[in-house]
C-alpha cells in the first residue's frame, strides 16, 4: 500500500469514527464511544509493550475507584481488570516460551510465595466456602503475578524502577491534594479524616499505609547521591507534601509503622546484625504473651479516644477501654482465634473470615461498629487473618515472607558495591517492613492500592539482590 493510500485510509477511519461518535452523542446522549481509541491504544500496549502497561497501572492504581455493583465481587476500576489482563498474558507467554528468569524464579522470596499459593490451594480444598476461596486465590494471583513476577523483569532496567515508583507517587499526590481540600472543607476535624480520601481509598488506614510506603521511598530518592540540586529540591517538596498528608491522615497504625522503620534504620546505621534485631523482636513478642494480662490491665487505664489532635491520637493508640476502633480490632482478633481453635490446621478457607466470624463474637466484646451481616470487613491483621483462614501454616508463611524479604534486603544492602543499589534496597526494605508492621493492625493485600506497592518493592529487593548489588554502577543488565 502506498503512502498516499495509507494516509487516505487514516482520514477515512477518523471520519467514520467522528461520525459515529457524533451520532451517538446527538441521538443517544452517550459519550462512551470516545473511549474506543483509548481502549484500542491500551490493547496495543498489551500486545507490543507490556512494560508500558505496568507503568500505566502504577499511575492508575491510586486513582482507581472500587465499584461494588458486580455480584459478590468488588472491582477497582480500571486497575484490577488491567492487572488481570497482565496476568493472563504473562501466563500465556510463560506456557508458550516455557521459560522465565531463573535467578528470580529460584530466589528464596519467590519460593516462599510459591509455598503460600500451594498452601492456599490445599486450604481451598478443605474450605468452608470453596467458591469464595477460589475467587480469593484468583484475585491474589492477579496482584502477585503482575506486581512481583512481571515487575521483577521490568526492574531489570533501572529507568523502569524510577518510573514505576514516581508514577505512583505522582498519582498519590493528586489524591493527597483532593483529600486535603476535602479535609479543609470539613475544618480538618478528626471524624472527616476517616473518609475524605474516598472514593480513591476506602478509608484513612489504607491511605495511611500507602503514604508510609511512598514517603520512605521518596526520602530514599531525596538522599541519593549524584542528583541535580533542582531535582533534589523537587523531591524534598514531595516528601513535605507526603509528610503533611501522613499527619492529616490520623492513621495511628501508619505512624507506628514509620517509627518501626526508623528503629530498623538506626539499627542498620549502627551496624547491628539482623539476627539480633530478629532475636529482640522474638523476645519482645514472647514477653507480651507472657505478661499479656498485666499489659492489658495497664492499657485499660487509658481512656483517651482518637480525635483531630495529633497528640491525643498518639495517646489513643493504646486505649482499649473506650476507643471503638481499637476495641473492634480486639473483637475481630478474638473471633479469629476462636475460629483458629476450631480448625487449627487447615482453617476455614482463604477469604472466608468475613463470612464466618459473626457467630464467634461474644456479646461483651462487641462494639458500636460490630456487625453480624458479614459485610464488616476482615480480621484486621495480615497475621491473624491467615491464622483463621489457613491455619497455623498460613500464618507462619506470612512471617516467613516478612523475615525472608527483610533478611534479603539487609543482606543486599551490606553486599552492594554501588551507592544507589545500597540506598534503594534499604529504602525498599524499610517500605516493605512498614507495611507489615502496619499489617499487625490492618490488612490490605487483597486490594490493588497496597498489593501493587508491597509486591513491587519485594520485586525490587529481589532484582537488586540478584543483579544490581554486585555491579560497580547501577546500570542496565546485559545478558
């Protein structure tokens, strides 16, 4: 076909598109047809440039909105369908080519992830609600495969790491501006802090968890050596915006997670070995369980409720006598432990907690926000939830994941030969850790808002450990 003919066909197709679009607007008052070029463009990206799709997803995740009109299924649009599409293409390509990067596939973190899915399948067979468990596994797959296994390949090009992180931050900053304006309209009061980020984040806890992860990553970029002054000032500005948003979020769990990340950073800078950090955590956990009754008695003396005041919010973290949010978490955890006691090995099945926990609540533990309808969410813990749903093995695998990722990250930090790899892997490790400290009090890995950040920073740690740490310079991998 000649060049003239191609141009002619282009004009003809454009004219037909405009004619159809105008007809639908005039006759049907419908503007949906204008989305056709966008959809076609994205489809072309899926076929020819999957890396661009992942970068686009990173930008769209904070701006995606959950639609609950599907039967027994809430979807975050447009991010989740796009993630599902990446998963399908990845699996198809894997089956066709029969190969994947061996270093990544055989990495200890990848092996823990395989074990988690294998155990999910086992507990789905014994599940109280197999259909719910199957849906849960499929949804988890379309988060983990794109955000971990596809991102691990994507991150073998250093520029993609920067793009992926900063596209999410750019989008998150849009949400921050929207949230802050909404918050200001409501006088920055404590109650409005819980919902002003809607519809982009379902509440302030998910919003706070995302802010904590990307605040750590933004600070990492701010201290990287060799950055132009103008760019560093811009990054410092972003750090200031995210810091302000973190304070206004009133998310106490996110604040605690940042303190924990800071404590680990101090240990790293003081060159305290990982085994001593882990031993300290184990001892403190053991002491808590050994003296839990005395600790609970002491905590019950605190009657400071959450409010718009930062100091009062900090004081309310340990209030388990009147704070409804804290008391409801205890109610959910106690219900989860009762579920676990009944089925300690295989649990009730992945994703089933919210449908089965209601009868296991005790009247004296219920709060004004308790529900029996099965619509009140999950166990509010990344560790206790799997304990009820997948038994003791499910919970241990979550601990195994956290320990493996943090250990790998710190090991890569110590062996890294170039400063950017050192800073990036440490930042990614602290970001990952911040989420799983937050995860003692909430769980969001079944949402795109946190699944994409968490699994992608794990992928970043794997890639730096496998490839960048041994390089003299942080440059593209040539194989």
